C-alpha cells in the first residue's frame, strides 16, 4: 500500500474498533462482546480503512488483531448483515462482497506482520480474518468454523478458497469449507491452521510478545518477506527466483543490511531502523 494520501482526513475515531498504539505495535480489538464481536457493515469498512491508514503512516511495525470478551469473532451479524442483504439488489450485494474481500486483501497487503490472537469462536468472516493474518496464536478454547455453506453460500468467501488450501492443504480445506464443521484448537494445531497453541488465557500475552519481537526487528525485511510470500503463491519458480533476486539486491543497499555487518563486527545487537 502506498504511503501517499489524497485529501481524505486521517482519523483516530474508529467507531467499531478499539485501536491502541505502543512503540510500533498496534492492537486492534473487535469490541462488540455482547454479540461475540459479530461484524457489521461499519466494522468491515473500518477495518479496511484502518489498515490502509496504518500502512500509509509507516509507524506500525506489527499489529495484533484480537476480540473482546468470550470469543474472537462470530462472523457477520445475522440481523445487521444477513437480514439486510436479503433486500439488496445484485449491484449492492456485489459492492458488499467486494468490500469484505478488500478487508482480507488489506490484511495480506499491509507492510507489517499481522497476528491474530484467537480465543473462543472464530467463525465465518472471523475465521477468514484469522486465516488472512501472518500468524495465528490460539489458546485451547479456540475453535474455527468456516460456516458459509451452512447459510446456503459458497465456502469460498472473502478469499477463503484461495488462502485455506495454501495453509492446510487441499484435502483439509475441502472438508472445512464444504462441511463448515468446527475445528478445535488441538486439530487446528495438527493441520497447521494455527502457528502457536498457548495455555488457556495466555493468548493475548503470547501475541503481544511476538508483536514486540517483530516490531523490534528489521521491519523492511519483514515487509518484503510478507510481500513475497503473497506474490509468489501463484508464480512459476523462475519468476519467483527473479523476484527474490531483485528484492535482495534492493535490501542489500539498505541501512539495516549495513547495520547488521557493523553490529557483527562490533559484537553488539543490531539497531534496526526499517530502512
């Protein structure tokens, strides 16, 4: 995402999210605990716009996405979204579905690592938001459910049919997207859906620890690694190797690469600047 902006004003007033900043780490909390953090039209739009804004500002070096209360996110609000979509025409429905996809693209394309801290339910769109993150840390209460076929829709919603096979393999992805059955934390760990399984109640602390480690590291190297992981999913090997070569040549001209060498010679930790 480009750091250049148009005339739209930046804002810190996010009505559907709670956003906190601490030394390069942003924590974005879905904050409708009475509805298991079910997403509304406004929440989708705020997530899309917030990620674009944070990407432009270049002040965030890692982001934690969490849910308040008993669960991570129960998906789209049944009354506020599913009920409303029944009265929309095709053009309006296409606009809505494109917007939800833009949220997933924003998670994948933002230039900093995103860590989903999952406890309790991550269902429907909530499961896809976690799936789109770079890291999924979960505690034993976590359960993922891609419920789209259970409401009569395609399991390939918001990019799930693209992302899930690349995380867990085609066989597991077919089962999860076709049947919509919940996957509890131990199985999620076994099939590679989560990056780390914590003790109960420790997921937020583990996510913060990882975010701090990432924020203190070489931000530009992490950003380019994330970009290559996404871009090279569908590339032939020859194209991917050439992209790797171009990226490394650019980074070898960067300050962080020279800083590593200086720190190595001086027997001290590198002072990463993200440049």
